[in-house]
C-alpha cells in the first residue's frame, strides 16, 4: 500500500493571512499549483500506521499545517481526498467553515409549479 495520499488543499486567507507559512508548507510538501487558492500534493501518511482512517488523515494534516501556518478564525483551509475504503471523494475544513457562495441568486431555478414567475 502506498505511503502517500493524494490531497488537494483549498485556501482562502484574505489580505492578512500567513501566506509565507502556507507557501513554505506547500513547497516543503512538493505541492503543485492548481489555480488561485488551490494546490495538490502527495502527503506522507506512513506514520499513521495500519489505521489510515480519514479521521487520522484530517487530524494529522491539521496539526502539521498549524505547525507552519498562523491561522486566524477567518482563514479557511479545506482539504479534499479520495477515501481508501469507499473510493468516494471527501472534503473537510481544517480551519474555517463554509460561507454563502458569491453566485447564489444568479441562477433561475424553477418552482414546483413550473416557471419562476408561477405560470
């Protein structure tokens, strides 16, 4: 079994975030740039032992990143990975939380009766 786990890291720090700390962590983990605020890397999970559960991965990654990056309550880091047992794609915030999407309200969703204007 591989000792590396493919993960994507989405980050949103705003203007005052610790980009130096994050970029150092990403560089030390040979991360690849995937667009604004998104990176990919193969993360070493060899020290998780036999139990390489999602919970252990998330906990280890959160601790590891917090050693290098000073995070405020408004900084957001979201990790995405493929579950080894179910082959499902999973994601979780290791700092911050989901907020309202900037695209909310742009779409035109149909009501249960038909069109949006009630026809």
